[in-house]
C-alpha cells in the first residue's frame, strides 16, 4: 500500500464520490480511479461498491480499512510536522 493510494481511498471514502475526491486532491478523476483500482488489487478485494448513476459506498472491507488509512495518514502527517518543527 502506498500513501498516494491511501490518500485517494480516504478522500473517496469521505466524499463517496470519485469526482469530488479528485477535485479535492487536485487530481484528474481517472487518476483517482486508477489509484483505487491499484489499492484494491494490492489488498485483493473491492473497497467500494459501484452503484448505478455514479453512487458508491464502502464495502465491508473498505469500512474495515478506513480507520487504518486514517491512522496511517495521520501518523505520516504528525511525523512530517514533528520533523519540520524540530529543524
């Protein structure tokens, strides 16, 4: 799992929209879709259920991954912040 994919996952999970997540991350929508597909391949299971008319929701696996993604990304940001303030 890489951080870019986790960031994309977290944003899609928050927004429940690939389009809004892409806008928030300043990425193209196909880039976010590719990141999610790559993460799903990496973990070996779908993380979102794609419904008709662009509606999505987290799968059970996606719901289990979400708090870990939040913790990982929060820890990375805390480490970055700590290192920047201690220069």
